[in-house]
């Protein structure tokens, strides 16, 4: 079973979900804008991705540019920012068991299929 943290308005997220469906994999779709992740869930994703929090921040978002660009925050502070501002979370993220990938490019999801 795969879980995709999905934004239906995002082209890359839609493309990644389509690849999963074409592979006929079981998938749970989580619209993280409607169901924001908790700080604990973000830490869990970071562990499964094996990436620093910096990789999960959408730096081209207007919100980031206006409120966070140039700020030197700790990992804990960034995780709190992401939990409070789900729009800043990089997408899509696909999880299978104890492993996760960023679906940028969407073909990355094939590693989990």
C-alpha cells in the first residue's frame, strides 16, 4: 500500500498519482492542504525520505518569499512552519512502508512500485 501526500492542483502531483494508478498499486490519497500534517508526521516523513527539512520547503511559493526567505530557522522551527503552512510542503510525497520519495520528477515513484 502506497500513501501519496497530494495536491490535486499540482501538475507533478497529478502525474505521480497517475503513474501509481497505471501500475494498479493500492494507494491512499491524502490531500494535505485539507488534512494538514502534524509536526510528528513531518518528522516521520523526513526520516523515511532521509532528507533534511530544507528539501520539503517550497521556496518559490509567494508565502515563503514574503515571510520566510532569508530566515535562518532550525529544523524544529521549519517543521513547525510546515505544519502551520501546508502550502509550503513540497509535493508530492509518496510513502511505502519505511521508505518515501519526492515525486519530482514523477518517475521517482517507480522506485516504490
